[in-house]
C-alpha cells in the first residue's frame, strides 16, 4: 500500500485538517479544468498515447539522458559519491520539455488548436513554444511586462518559434500576474489548452506535471541500480514550483531507505524576507487556486535564479513535508553562485543557477557522509542562459570577460 494519501479525482493530498492541493477557482475556469482532468485520466495509461510520448522523448528530447558519476567533484569533497542526473542535456536545455511534450499531446487528443501558457523568466515559455511549433499549433505566452524587459532574449526566442508573447500589465508585472491572466484567458476561451509549467496550480496540474516529469526518477532509479547495484542514500533537487524535484522524487517515494531533500532558494537570507522558500518560512494558504505553503510576504519573493522565484510551491511538496517523507532545506544566492563556478571548473559542466542550489547543498551533504554513500542530484538545466548574469555579478561585462 502506498504511503501517500491522495485523491486522484480531486488532487487533494492528505486527510483531515491538513490537506494540500485541490481546486479553488470560479465555475467557468473549473469547467475548463475538468476537461483537462478528464483527458489526463483517460490517456495517462493509454498505450498509444504513451508510445507516442516515448518516441518524442527519445528522438526529439534526447532521452534517456545520462546519470553521470561526478568523480572530480566527489573527490574534491572527499565524502559520499555524487551522481548528476543530466536533464541539462535535453533539447531546450532543461527538464521542462518533459512536461510540455506530455501536455501538448493531450491538447492534440482534445483537438485544441491553441496553446496558452504562463512564463516567468521565459524558460517554460520557450519549452511550450517549442512543443507548439513541433505540433503546428498556435501558441500564446503570457509574461509579465517587467519580465519581458528583463528577459528580452527569451521573448525573441519564443517569437522565433512562432509564439505570440502577451504582456501581463497588472500588479508587479511578473510571474504571478502572468499566471492570473493566463488562467483568466483560459476561463474565457475553452477552445484553448492551458499548458502549465510546474507542479503547481489547481487540479489536475500538480498530478499531471508530476506524471510527465517522473521519467526523470524512473530513469535515475534504473541507472543507479545498473551502475551501483543498489538504490541511492539521498536524492536532492532544487524546488521552485517543484516539478523537476517531484519528477526525481516520486519514483523513490516508497523506497523508505532513500532520503529525499528539496532545496529552496534562501535568496538574500531567510531572515531578510527576500527569498522564495515557503517550505522553510511560510504558512498554508490558497494561491493560484490551490492550497499549499506560501511565503509570508510574496511581494518580497526573490532569488538569484529567475526560475526559482515563485512565492508558493507544489502541493505534493507541502504534503511530503507534513508527513515527514522529505526534508526541505535552503541555499542562498552566494552559495548557489559558488556552486555554479565550482561545478563548471571541476566537471566542465556549467549548471543552471536553479540547479546550482541543489549542487550546493549536495556538496555540503556529501562532505559529511561516508565514501560508500550515494547522492543523486538533479541537474535540472544547463547554465548557458545564466552566463551573462553571472559575468555581471562578478563585476565583468561579457565583453571584458572575453578579453581577459
Ligand atoms: C524552471 C526551472 C526550475 C524550477 O522549476 P521547478 O518546477 O521547480 O522544477 C529549475 N531548474 C531549471 C533549469 C528550470 O528551468
């Protein structure tokens, strides 16, 4: 019997007065969500659907990607063995494509002609525009007006891929407003399919995104059994909304010998309020139509990595915390930056700043553990997108850096 209590029909995790997830939305939106939930329930175990998805994973996204033993990093640390799950090697450079390919195939099954999505830094927008181009579907991406200025290159990428980027102009003009406006558009345009980018939002998105991202943990599990003949002692991943983390964690959740650690961004420090670590410092509330931990002051949401600065978190992580199945720690901006620089030099792998949070914690953990223990870290994405930002943080323009 599973250790998890989740109602697959409502997406509610847990029982009694401590539940997470669910759907708290107006009736028009609920109707649109019900159609998505029905499609997911109908196709998730359908052999034809899964054969098609597996073919795209293999020939388009480049799966399976390797589970790589980071020997130089492990030697440098002098403790447990660190393995990296190489989601950075996927097409478009991160785990997000796993989810966009899955959801877009559902949209096709439903006969939808138009895909809509929200994006913060632009990574999910690019992964969605990619999948929409692949399927020949119209694509609208909602993005905060401020984020469009900060991430102009990703706006251009989405346009190259044939998508239209729509500025969200309310409030702070960032991710939260982009989600609000995408949900509103979805409620008014049931001929569209809302392709949500993380394991958040109202039912069925948290369960659906976990399903499509679980390929990460399924592969990692088989790969470590092949390489080491046993399960890992720890699995570690960065948590923004929580999709790359739940994708790695879920296939290990019944293996109680495997300790699960999610790493949230502590930003400028948990005590400053400027972080995005609701599982470390937060309260249970409803945001964007689902119940989960939320930052006490969402206006202060901050992380060095744009992909992690969401004020809430996927409900399944709140539930894992509540039942004690996972531990959630936090790593600050400086520690993440140090890990970014160190992994680049020791392994020749430039990680995304998001993934650098997981690498930073895993390195600290490995140093305290014996050499015969095994840690799997999800390297959720590559860091090419972050190189200019890091140069600026180090006080060097990319032009100066190139000359040096
Ligand atoms: C978007 C992103 C994340 C954060 O999103 P999750 O849903 O928490 O996985 C992490 N790593 C990379 C590389 C990303 O692009």
